[in-house]
C-alpha cells in the first residue's frame, strides 16, 4: 500500500497547525483533499490519546477556564433552513483549562455549552491535577454545579463576572460586542487570592486557537463541515501547543514548563510516534481476495 513520505506528512501537519486551509494544503503539498482529511483524522485520534496519557498528575497553583465559540456546518440560527444539515450542525464550543504559570492546556472538551458538558469538563480537569488549585472561570452559571460536583470543597474557586455597557448601534452592531466597562470578582469556594482572579491567560490562548486553526476564523467561509474533524483538529492543536510550539515568554514548551516533558518535541517526533502504534497496512486488494475465496 502506498504511504506518504514522512516529510510530506510532517509538512501537512505543520500547515494544519499554522492556520492553512485543507484545500490550500492539498495544493501546496500536491496531494488530494481526501489525503489531508484522512491524515487529520489519524493525527487527531492519536493526539487525543497522547494528551490523555501524557497530561496527568499536573502540579499547578492557578487554573483559568474559558469557552471559545465556533460552529459546525451552519450557525445555530441557520441550521433549520440549511440543506442536508447533520445532527451535530450548529454552535460548537471548545472548553479549555489553562495553567496560568506554565501556560499548559490541562484539559479541553469540544461540544455544547450546557451543564452536562460543564460537568464532564470539570471532572476531566480534576482527574489531571495533582494538588489543590485556585480556579477561576467566567460568569457562566453552568460552572457552579460542575465545580462543586468535581472538586467539592477541595478548591479555591472564584468567578470573574464581566460587566458590559450598551451594545453599539448601527451596522457595526453585528460584528462589535458591547463594551466591557468592568469586572466583578466573586468568591465561590475556599479562599482564592483575589489578586489572581483572572482569565486573561486562557483568553489569550483562545486567541491563539483562532489564529492557528483556520476553522475558528470569524467572518470567513473557513468553518468545520464535520463535527468529528473539528474535534480532531482541536486535539492535534492541543498537542502542538503543549509539546511542540515554543512559548515566546517561557522560551520552552508549556509541557516542559509544567514538568511533564523533558524535551521539546517536533512534528517529526509526533509523526514517528504515530507510525510506531499504527497497524501495518496490508497489500492492496487483500479484502477482495478474502471476500471471494
């Protein structure tokens, strides 16, 4: 069976993580769009397993959580009139939990924004931490029950509730959010240090997500057509961000700063690790020969 050279696969994966669209990658790398899509699926599945195994026992002091919006196939308001819209079409939210010191993405979850996803997200975050932390979230009410159910009293938890003024008027109202005129810091559980109640780092990381993944770009036709591909891209991005990308401030990868990796990974290392666990491909036509004998 034919297989892309390692160099080409590494180039495709790097371009996916640098914000290139799948069709532009297929043109630059001279491969079919189906090849790019299949590699994304394979890499996303491996990346999800890689993150699940490697990001464990994280020692942190401050964790910041936030959600970032995108959509699959069509925006929620257009799903009803969209042609052949799949069941998962509509708004798609990515939950992220960031260590404020090492900038490590400790946990992430792709799906809806309701209490069920909030509880699953907080349960996963709790399982990856090695110690009691100070936790800060935005004012999303679903966090209240989720944090209580996951951590109980074993957390110093505060909410940063942003206060917004009047929405802009005129044509710019469609694209410009209301002005943030202040923020309120509410202690919810334990004894959080009010000076460190912030979501600035995780919000900045969310901007990096928008810049590095083409399907997150606003006001373009670059959106996910399949929910599964969206999840695979987020999983690939998370490993790239944690283990491969050098953080400009830290001068190392977040995984190294968090103490869960001794070395800086490269995309070549990642692709070789994929190959090491991938099943050996059989000869072409093997299925047909078995079927007809």
